[in-house]
C-alpha cells in the first residue's frame, strides 16, 4: 500500500477569471448564433431585417469580446464589479438586437433570463438584484419601443410559425448555455471547497505542531535538572568502580553517559530554538557527506543496530543545507526501522541535481493499515509505549521543505519509508 503525504495538489484557477473565460466563450457562441439567425431569416424566409444597425450591434459585441480576450491574457483576477459590467454589456447588446427585430414580440426576448441566471450563480445578491431591475426595465421598454418584425414571404414561410419556432430555439439556447455555465461554476466551487478543506487541515496541523513545540520547550526546561543529576551520578559511579572486575559495569556506564549527553544536546537545541536562535539552517555540504554524517550521528545513538547503506549519485554532487529538522526526520525513520528489525536496516539513497530519494527499509512485521491512513495527519504509533510523535513530526519537517513521504509494504516482508526531497529548495549552489 502506498500512501503519499505532502503530495502537491493541483491548484485551481481563480474563480473570477474562470467565470469571465466562460462568459467569453458564451459570447462567441451568441455572436455566431445571431449572425446565423440573420442569414436564415434574410435568405430563407425573405424577412427584410434592418441589416446595417443589426450588423453594427453584433460587430460591437464581437469587438467587446476581442477586448475581453485581451483582458484574459493578463494575470489579474476578475472582480464582481467587472463581471457585472460584462453582463450589462450583454444585456445592452441583446436589447439593441431585439429593438430592431420586434422588441417584446420577438420570442427570443426570453434570452434576458440567461445573464440574470449567471448573475444569480456567481454574484452577490446586491449585484443580482441590480441586474434584475435593469433587465426588467429593458424588457418593459421593448414592449412599447421597437421596430416591427416584417412578415416572412419566402418559400419556407408557408408552414412557418415564427413564435413557436422562436420559443423552441430560445429554450434550446437557454438550456445549453445555462448547463454549460452552471456545470463549470459547480466545478469551480468544488475546487474551491477542496482547496479550503486542505487549508483548514494544514491550519489544524500547524496549530498542533505549535502546541507540541510549546510542550517540548517546557519539557526541555523541566528535564534539564534531572539529566544533570543523572550525569553527575554516572560520573561518580565510574570513578567509584574503576577496578578491572567492574569492566562490564564501566562499559554500561559509558553507554549511559553517552545517551545522557545525547539527551542534553537535544534539549539544548530545543531550548535554543524556543529562545529565538535559528537552529534549523546550517552550512552547505555534498549530499553524500550529509547522509554519511547523519548515519554516523544515528549510529552513536543506536550502537547495536546493523545498517546497510546504499548511496548512489553522480560524481558532481549537488550540495544540501544541513537542516537540523530534516536530519532529525531521517534519524526518526531510522529509529523506527531499528525498532522493527535491529539486525536488518537498509538505507537506500539516489539523487541527481533535482531530487534526492531516500528509502529506509526494515524486515519487521510490515505496514499496519492504520499507519498508512494516519501518516502525517495525526500522531499515531503501533508500539505499546509509543507516543506517535516521531513520524508525525518527521512528516511535518519533510513537507515543510516541499518533500513527500510514502509508506510501502516491502517485498519479502517489512516496511519501506520513502522520502522524496526537492534539492532546488535544499541546495546552496
């Protein structure tokens, strides 16, 4: 099972600009439909329409759409005021076309509902009501002011009922365009909701990390005195039992003192970070050297664990900043692997100039189903006395630098933790 955490989600476009783009497409269809209707009416049904003013209005609408296309090439989003202005232009053009083609008696007068439907979908109520009032005024004006539609006199006019046919075409056009726009808007809203959900999850994770940071800083302060006491007692015991018969005890005391010093070092780093010192950033080293140093640091913590490293990369190695949090994340994964199988831990690493891929593998019991579902989401542990903070904090440190964490079932048994790191954010070249 492969569960990737920190995966980059495709970012949705800005809703205002997407809506303007859909309106641009619809306006192109409207221009084409109006020109087609004029050709059919003039050539087939021999209806003598006032072509000059109609073509002038349609040409103006096409020019407006050309300016809209140029507007879409910019990076600026489209606000509600601008979108309302675009809809008003469409209503004005439709009013002018209807004025020269029968006014309110034209069955296509129902197309006034189209921009109003769009406004109700994407604009706030104030703008929608304003557009509705303007539409009602335009419709009312067309009831008394219009150029009458000449009768059809062509060959096809015998069985032609302009009212019924126009109503059918109006229904088809409204249905198609409303479906196009509303479906697109629904997709935009789904993308926005998904983005907001991801932002909320990230905020919750950050709040949890802040809480853990505050608790760790308090723990560092409280544990300082007990560790100092243990270090003093260990030194006294080493001094008291120096005889050769206590060689095994001396070895155990040395190991204990090393672990105490490691704890004091970690607590000092936590205290320094809480005090405002920048403990994360370091100096630049080659990738191979960074990994070997991290392995050596971990080996001092777990001297009895056997690890097999496989490092593969180009001779011209990129450099990486020695981030303390990233090193600790790698050490955490090594510790998890060592806890699962102390005698069979592997570290596989390969890199190029763009990416570093690490795989920490063990031969333990394998991946628990709950682990893959909770990686990076909340603290989780399968150990009896584990707190579940290690992998959770490691995931946070890796995703902070743009990396990804995956947990894989290893062929033949065991687990493989895969880390992908973008070197362009960690290199110092």
